[in-house]
């Protein structure tokens, strides 16, 4: 329970943050338990020591509390409080990094699918999100799925998704990151086309816009310049819909 190194590995947090949260959580939990102020500190050997300030006003004597004074029920409560606290720290850290995913197009593997329900997707993300490899998941609600595709998704299938939003939420008192995905938004067409264009010669200050889309059937895109046929065909094949490109202006 009190091993900073092990807790840092379990929750994927820096040891200094785990140490700070461990001492804060211990101090708060034991203060509530004993009814007087308790402070948890680490000695030079890295062992937790507990001190209390139970005296009357003007009594500045500090008393050491042996760990043996803490019973099993108190230990379970401390473990629970510490777990929630460390999970919150991790979620806030993850959110700071992941909120930039909103508006991006990512590939993901369908992990679970229901005929009339959401898709649970294991997302593939690179760069600064590498620390979340194999743990980054998103949900594509039923209403955000392409009508013609509903009921046909299968676990293991790899598809592209548009990230609608990234939010920290509480579920049964436990914090987590919720990533909402879409297969039927116009942004998916725009994002996939831009990814195709980036595979070719560099295009500076280039921006296109999908002005109309019937997901799974038709999309109309306004572009300031002609688009390579290969790029348009690649997205058309992936989404299984006809893409019409019109020149801006």
C-alpha cells in the first residue's frame, strides 16, 4: 500500500506525484479517522512515518503514531481513498494530453459491437499518445454510426473515426476519459481527404470543406484547388460513398 515505486508503475504516474498524493491522502484519511490532525511524512529511508497534533491549544508536542495502530478497516478505507485520488490524477494528466484529439481522424479496431448499440473501439494513436498504447478506447454511439453499416460491424475490424469530443467524466464515482467517436459526420470526409493529401506533395495553407453528406451514399466537398483522383478514390472506397469535389468560388 505504501510503496511509491509500485504505485507509480500501477497508475503510470511520476513518483514525485505519487509520493505527494500518498502523503496527502494518508494525512487526510487518518485525520478524519482519529478526529485530530495527522501528518504523514517520508523519512530519509523512504519509509512513511505518522505524526499527530492532538494537544490542547498551546501544546506544540508532536507525537509519533505507530503504523500498528491502524486497523484493517482503516487500511481498506485508506487504500480506497488513495486509489480514487491517484486515478483522478492520472485522468487529469491524460485529459491534458488527449483533449487535442478532438476534431482528429483516428484509426481504431472494433473491440465490441452490438446490433442496436454503441461500438467500443480500441484506438491507434501515435506521437505524444504513445504512453496510452493498447489502452486508448473510444465509443461510437449508435446514432453516430453510418446507417448502412449499422449491424454489420464486427470485432477486429479496423475503421477510421472522427473524434467528436474528449471529456473527463465520473462513472460510479470513478473518473475516466470518455472519447466520443463518429462515422457519419462531415468531418470524417474532410479529415480522411487531408490525410490522403499529406501522403503526396506538401500543400500549404490548403483547406477543404465537406458541405453535404449522406453517410454511406454521397458527400460533396468544396476545395480551393483540384484534388488528386487517387486521394478522392481512396476515401470514396474507404467510406463506400460517392464523393463529388467542386471548386471554391
